């Protein structure tokens, strides 16, 4: 009998370990396996990426922000490249990349430079939450919505704004060749 119990335990371990590993991957997987309902959920899924410093910082602040929200998501080069670029940018200003998620003031400034208090972008003079004015030119087609935000061309991640939020992804070089909008003093 003792031998049978041991074999059952071994069989359970052999079965449960792979199931647990697959289950944890599905839980950790962000945008690879899930379709977000709105901009806040998109950021929640992005923050799951181990190397997505920008996604983590934006998610923390977006969940605190009440009301309509449009986010211009930094990047386009991948989480590692964006995090490395943010690290260089912050190092030149005496900061570490970890400060972006750990320092509430720095995180808020980063968020406010990339967010508008609007359900969706429209043509006109618009200001990000940090007060920076941008001339915005938007074009809507049947299946896409693109906007020129200052020097940045971006496209809407969603065909229609959802739950009073929208998300735009850059489709070209950012100002000063950054994959994000400058957010520290003297950077604009």
C-alpha cells in the first residue's frame, strides 16, 4: 500500500507541475493572450511584462485618474528597448529607471506627459495633463483613426473609444528621437 501511495503522489506531481507552469504563463501573459476592453485595461495588461517599466508606471497612475482618459503609449520598439531608452534618459538627469515606478512624483510627471483628459482625441489645440499644448490633427477612416500630435504621428489602438477612454500608439519617431514624450524639466 505504501508503494501505491508513493506512485500516486509522484503521478500527481508529474501532472500538476506542467499544469501549474502553463497556468502561471496564461495569468502572466498580457496582450499576447488577452484583448483589452479599454485603455486602462490595456495598461493593466502591459504592466504584467517583466521589462515594461513604462507600462507599469502608466498603469499605476491611470488607475488613480478618474474621468475620461486618452493615453499616448510610449514605444513601438519593444519593452526592452523602451526601458533601456528610459534608463538613458533618466541617467542623464541623475535618476535611475527604477525611479519611474518607485517615485510617485516622477511617475505622475511621466503619466501626465502622455495623457489627455478626453475620451478620445479630436482636431484642435489640446493639452496633456501636464499642461503641454499640442496641435492635433485627426483623420478618421472606416477602420482606423490616426492623429498627428505635435511631431508625433499615432494611431488609435481601438476602432472606437471605449468606456470613456482611448489609446494611441506612435507610428513614427517621437520628438528629439525619443520613443516617449520628454517629461522632465528642460526636456521640452
